[in-house]
C-alpha cells in the first residue's frame, strides 16, 4: 500500500465548504503519480515514445465529506494486475482514520501509435506488485 496526505484547500471545496465531488480524482491521481515516481523507472512513465496508460474505468463511493482545512490520507493499493492492465483501489480517509471516499480505477497499457493493448513493462509490473493489495 502507498500512502499520501493532502490538505483540503478552499479552492477544492464547493460553496458549502466541503470537497467538490470531482476533486477526489485529483487527490487520488496525485497519489498515483507519487507511487509511480517511487518505482525509479528506466524511462518516463508519463511521457515516452512507446506507451500510454489511460484510465478505462473509474468509480467513487462517498461516505463522509472532507471539509476545508482538513487533511485527506489516501491509501492506494494495487487491486489486480493482468498482462496489459491493472486496477487501483483508493481508501480516502480523514485525519481521524474514518473512511470518507473509496475510489477505484482501471488502467490499460496501450501502444502510443496504434492504440492496441500491450504488455505492462517489467519494471512497472515490479513496482505495482510491491503495492499489491494483500
């Protein structure tokens, strides 16, 4: 599991002072980017000539609101890995450890030129396995 902590800023909130529902995806994607950076990959995961990794499915379940000036603790785990895709599960908790939002995303490796599925790179696969949900 990979953990990340983020402050809920005023600009992240709706007029009621709670996290705007779509902003949870920004918080989760930041944790995802941090996790990928921790892999110490040979090539740039985000900008290379060979592949891209689009999200093909996402979902969020909201249990409790995040409020302005609080912190979100994002616990990110790899739920599954196949030859060309992986699923991530995010448990977004408040400072007290209460589950506020659950997010799930599915990512697929595709060839940058043909948009056909391709094998996950070995070093990426190794990094993902390090964070597999146990």
